[in-house]
C-alpha cells in the first residue's frame, strides 16, 4: 500500500528500519531474556537524531509531529516492542512539558530529551488508580516556594533509567480531578527514589518501576501550567500518545506476519511447503488484512492529530484499541502457523505473543478506550436529527 509519505517521512522509516534490522533484531532475544535496558540501542537512535523527531527545531528537535514519531515507532516495533517502548516512553514523559510547559521549562528540558542525552518518563498510575486516573493519592503541598511530594507511583515505564519525570499529583484533594497538578521531578532529587523493577510477561527490555516520594521537595517553578490542570494535562497527552501504541501494534503485527510467511514458505509437511495449504493461506491473509487496516487507521489518526484538529480523543482511542486487538490476534495466529516451533523460544513469535498483551492494557485499557469512544459518540449525536 502506498501511503504517499513525503521524502522526509520515507527517510525516517528507512533509517528506523535499518537500525531495527541491524541493531535490534540481533539483540532482542537476549535483551528479553536478561531484562536489560537497551542503552546501546538508545544511543544509536539518539546519534541518528530519531529521539528528537517530534520536538520543534527551537528546542533541538527535527520539527516533526505525531506521524513522524509513529513511523519510527512502527519500524522499531517490527523488531521489538520492548525497545520501542523505551523510545516512545520518553516522548510520553516529555509531552506534558511540550504541550503545557512554560518557555523556561521547554528550554531547560526539551533539548536534552530531543538529543537523547536524557530520557523522560510519565508518572500517573498508582496502586489504586489505574483506569480511574483521577483517583490518585500522591500529594504535593505547597510550602513557601516548594512543593512537598508524598506518595508512590506504580508501573512507571522508564523508571530508574529516565532523568526527567512528569508526575501527576493531588494539590487539592477536595476538588477531585480538578485538584490534580503536573510537576517535573528530576532523578536525584532528595526524597525521590525507585521501588523494585517489575518482572514482566513481555516488553522485558524496558524498565518498569515504582516512583517513591517521601517529603520530596521541588521548586514551585516545576509546576507545569497551573495548579488544578493535572488531569487535563494527562488526558490531552494521552490523546496524542495513544496512536503511538497503535504504531507499536502495527509494527509488531508486521513482524509476526513476516516471520509467519517466511516460515510457511520453508516448512514442508505432506511433501509441500505449508503455505500451499489453503488453511494456512487464509490465516496469513487475515493477518495481512488486519495489519493493513490497522496501519491505515493509525496513519489517518496521526495525520488528523498533526492537522491541528481539536477533537482527537475518539480517533486516538480508535487507533489504539483496533491496532492492539489486531496485534494480539495476529501474534497468536503467528504462533499457530509456526506450530510447535512457534511455542519455542528459538523463534521470535513466542516473544511477540507475550509482548502483544501489554498493548491492550497500557495507556488506558481497551475497555477504557471503548468508554472514551462511547462518550464521544453520545456527545456527537446529542441534538442531532434522528436519522432512523
Ligand atoms: N481532553 C480534555 N479534557 C478531558 C479529556 C480529554 N481527552 N477527557 C476528560 N477531560 C475532562 C472532562 O471534560 C472533565 O472536565 P470538567 O471537570 O471540567 O467537567 C474532566 O476532564 C474529568 O473528566 P471525566 O469526568 O470524563 O473523568 P473520569 O474520572 O470519568 O475519567 C477516563 C475518564 C476513564 C477516560 C480517564 O480517567 C482515563 O483516561 N483513564 C485511563 C487512564 C490511563 O490511560 N492510564 C494509563 C496510564 S498512563 S501511561
């Protein structure tokens, strides 16, 4: 399919693909096995300028948008979504500053993030506040010119490895979601430590930890935007980053399809390559249809967001939910095509199937995405003429 990419977009895709083929594919099994953060690969992505794709040139970025970033995420994910979440997670951490930060905060933090010298991470989730994001308990109390933070964030992507954290805290519990605020906390700030590194089913190259705040003091200047907008910051950021999960999903699906087709061409049973059997062809055909449909939706959502459209929640959620459901199905089917070999760690589809599951969970479960879409439909159809 030709998506009529610009020359720059084609270049981003090709460069990312080359790094994925040469650096990530040979390393992915070991990174997964050892649960090792892929610093060497991050350095290659940084020296190729890919870490700065979605930041304005004035802050050291390449001036691209959601689409350019997603093209890179897709290609990296074809090889390994454990690595691609390390790449994309820093964007999630940086977006609150990019969208809502002051000029001073942008100048202070974005050049280091865009160059890949420092990684960022986003801290929203807590033990008792996952889908119910406005139920967070971590508090920040103003004391003179400093906020004093107490509480624990859970399952934070990039935890321990990132230097810059954008953390959602409660500054006024009595106001519910309107009492949340977003603060920047740097690694090394006294009172800010990391909990245990989680042992995960998939995306094991990435680091997932707790962020523990115990009377951690940060300057009042680290407040992003103004007090009380932390929940809106989170929602707006997630609206822009969820297509990135879609991009991970289409890259992963493509990787699984590539492996399944190659295997089916080689593997002989009953004297013939198994790809000559219609039962196998139909599975591969469905995998290809679903992957292409997901790609078309993710690319359209990215272009819609980059057009400056305001009401992006619905398409963003659609691109995430559809592609991640596709990735789950396609990776399960890839294991099926490879049969017993697919179940073994010698082939990459076993890891792909384990990796796929998180796509239906993080950045908002697929049930939450359907809620978002449902709520948007209710708003859209309110007051419309009855067309039955
Ligand atoms: N953009 C701007 N504002 C938004 C918004 C969006 N996308 N979504 C909600 N808001 C606003 C609402 O308009 C409302 O504003 P008012 O207080 O002025 O009325 C406010 O935010 C609260 O919205 P709502 O009542 O819909 O919030 P809920 O507590 O019901 O939660 C969901 C809404 C479930 C959609 C939200 O909590 C969510 O996205 N949860 C999943 C979180 C997630 O993705 N976690 C993953 C971890 S982060 S990697």
